[in-house]
């Protein structure tokens, strides 16, 4: 639960100091006033990265040299600051600077719901890999460490391939294989563990056809690091020709299907939205399970109710009560778009990046 939030020069939010009640708040503001920016600032304290995948530099208010976000949650103070000069990012917990982000990611837990989530279902595999990677990183620090190692090795291997240096590229096969083994196995475990629940959630949200989720390896996965090393060695010639690493979990996908057909290709806009919401509820349940039920994650709702018909809205609210029983911070352009059930919270008006009433 977030009790206090300080924001300085984060996007259009020049200076905000907010006290949140345990139930959360409803924030109303016209288009372009900073509602999504506010949720992005809160979520920055979860992942220390932009929720929308923006670069840190883009989060700095135009004309400023850096931004700052600080929050108090369960008596801990978490802060994040970024300075454009030198691209310096500093994260602290209770005044102590964190050496590694992997130590502090997931201290505060929140689940962001946004209409843009439908794009995770409807676009290419990268968005769904990012979803998996965020859920797993926030719920399991070891995963984040492995993922970072894998990405660093991949970057360096690809750079060597682009220079046409197969000998240099091969030097990264071992660390890449090590990371790939863990990343692929953890993703697959998660999907196996939660796929039945995904189907239940889609049904609970009103989908009548059977919803399925499965992990799809771009090429058959290896069983262990030595298997991945062999695959990498075997693909070196092709990788050199294409100047990129063509095998590994960085090419996999989370396949979503409805009634036996791939949602990405055949689903309607409403079906994409439903699946996206089911994925967010799944994220909430994963984080709650990782915490052993203590301190449920905060729900950050960016105008998600407006697009749903009444039946789906009610079903979603019921799911939220079960799976995200903690704080809810809801933003919307109009009060009419916030369901009555969430109205027992203070209501604030946001205009030009400031709370005006
Ligand atoms: P909508 O209802 O349309 O979703 P919103 O209230 O969620 O609107 P935001 O996305 O939070 O709007 O804020 C958008 C505003 O923030 C835009 O006016 C944009 O120009 C401004 N903005 C984005 N990045 C920066 C930045 N780095 N510095 C200053 N302003 C920024
Ligand atoms: Mg917005």
C-alpha cells in the first residue's frame, strides 16, 4: 500500500505531493493532463523503468535536468532519481542506495491495467515476452538476474556478429546458454502453472469459447546449458550471415488462443481486451502468490472500465475484489466512466499536471 507519493519533473508532473488512503483514490482529468503519467510514476517505483517502455530520458520533464519519484509503502521509503547528465539513475530504499536494481525491483508491487494492454495480445511476440519477463522479474529476483545476464551476453554476441567476428561471438555462447536455460525453463514453468487459471479468468470475464495460453519456443528448446551451447555453435554460420543470434528464448512467444484459433490473428478488439485483462489479473495473482498473500499489489487502473460492456465491467470488478483486494488507484477522463463500486474513494481533479481539487 502506497501512503505517500512525491513526484518532481516526471513528464508533465512538475511537483506533486500526494497522500493516499489505504483504499486508494479516483483521479479525474481531461485528455493530456497527466493521468497516465501519474500511474507511470507510481509504477516506476516497482520496476524502475517506464511502464510504457519509454527511455528514462523521455520521462524527464521538458527543460529539466532530471526527475525524482519517492513513495512510502509499508513504512519503507523507496526513491528513484534520474539525471540526464551521465544518464545517472539512483534508487534508494530507506535512504540506502541500491547497488543493483535486481535487489529492489518488486519491493513495491503494483499491477497496471491500461487500454494499451490489448496491444500485448494483438501485436508481435516481443510485447508478450516483455509481459512474461516483467511478471517473472517482479515476482522472482533470481529471474531478473538471469535475464539481465542473458541480455548482456546476447547484446555482445550480436555486436560481434555485426562486425563479422565469429570467434568473438563464440566467446558469449557459454553465458548466453547459461541464461537461456534458466529463462526458458522459468517462463515455461510459469505458463504451465497458470494456463488453466488463464482459461478460467477468460471464462469468468465472459468469454464463451475456450481460452488457452501456451509457451511457444521459436526452435525446440534445449534441456540444459550444454544443449544451448550446441545449438548456438550449430547456428554460428547462419547467425553470421544474418548478423544476429537466431536461436534462444529471445525469439519465443506466449501464444494465446480462443476457440482453438490464435487471438493475435483472429480475435476481435473486445476479445483482445478481455485476454489482456485476464493477463493482468494473472499477474496480480502471481505477485500475490510470490508474497505469500501479504500486502496485495496495488491496482493501477488507467481508464479500463469505459470500454467494457456492463456485464464485463461487473465481472471484472468481481475479479478485482478477489485478486487485487488492496489499494486501487483509478484514473479516468470522466466520473461517469468509473464504476460506482470504486467510488467510495476520495476523488481528485488533475489539470496540467497538478491536483486542482
Ligand atoms: P489521456 O486521457 O488522453 O490518456 P492523460 O491524462 O493520461 O491523457 P498523459 O499521457 O498522462 O495524459 O500526459 C500527456 C501529457 O504529458 C501530454 O500533454 C504530453 O505532452 C506531456 N508529456 C509527455 N512527456 C513529457 C515530458 N517528458 N515532459 C513534459 N511533458 C510531457
Ligand atoms: Mg492516459
